[in-house]
C-alpha cells in the first residue's frame, strides 16, 4: 500500500498478515529483505494490526497476547540472523565467498525510516555485521554516500518500469559513481542490498555503467553460500556413537 501511496490498501494488506498470524498461531512475525515492507512493518503495523503494542481492537489485543514478547515484534530477518550469529547458533565457512569483494547499499526506506536491533543506527550496523560474518572481503563505499547519507537506487517512488528507464539511469548515477570508486580501489565485484526494489533496479541499470548485472545480491544469498549445514544425526549414527563410547 505504501508503494502506491494508499493508506487503505496498506491497511488491507497489513490486516491480511494479522489474520494469517492469528490463524497459524505464530509467536513471531518476520519481515524479509524488502524496504517498503520493513518500513510499513516497523512504523505502522503496531497501530494497523497490533503487531507490537498500539492497536486496541479485539483481534489486535489477541495477537499482542499471542506473540512472544522476548523478540522484536515485528522482526526483520536481518535481526533474526544477526541474533543467531551472536549466539553462536550458525557456523560459516567464509572462504566460500572469497571470490567476492563486497560492498553494501543502504536502501532508502530502511536507512531513513526504520531501525534494527533496538540500538542507535542498528539499521546500518546489523546488515554489515551479518555480511562480515559470512565473507572475508568487505569494504564500504565513500562515507558521504552511505548510511544516513545514502543515495537512492533510482528506482523507488513508482519509477520501477521500463518506460522510465532514462530517468532510472539518471537516478542511479550517484550510487553507480560511488560503486565505481570502490571497484577501482578495492576490486569490488559484489553489491549487497536488502530491498527488492533496489535489487530489481540495479540488475537493470548496472550494465549501463559497465558493471555485471549479476553483481547485485541479497545479504542472505551470501549467508546461504557460507553456511555450514551439519548432517543431522540418525538413529543409527547415535547408536554407533554410543557403542564407540562403550568400547
């Protein structure tokens, strides 16, 4: 709803999420790597739906009682993954991403209208800490072009259509110039964003600035490439281990 500037549609979509949460009896409501979704969830879901204290209708109060207060409500998937990393619940082989020299684009909605982790500037800190936990080669772009001073990807605000490609290319130019600098100085070949619009926009405009269109990835793509998936124990393996201990 926010994407097209309609409060009514935004509320209608949010109430669908509330209904699903109530029907499924979930303890957490989590938001993926989407800038508009996280901005709406972080800023409006409390009064729109009762995900977080705020709304006072019967179903909002029911949901507030149902959700687990030990976790942020709602919770961004970056917060979820960051928490697991901090508690040592995930294991990574960072060398799986050694072919990548990585930088991060702060998406507008996340950077300017939300927070993560309940700490000042958490929306800047947590994504970078997740990325650094799964890759060895990370560098930020020029400080004046990131975090609270970030540039727009050039495809937000309803511009994400091929009919407006010329405007999209011009809008992306400041970010592309900053990216070109770290490509020259640090060999950056991977650009991470946690916003679907940014990723879609960059995949189209990167070639216009002589970049590989496939260099744009999500943070959790890097996580998935580095994560070590341990083989679950079967009954046979448990029995074998017990016999070895006995011997």
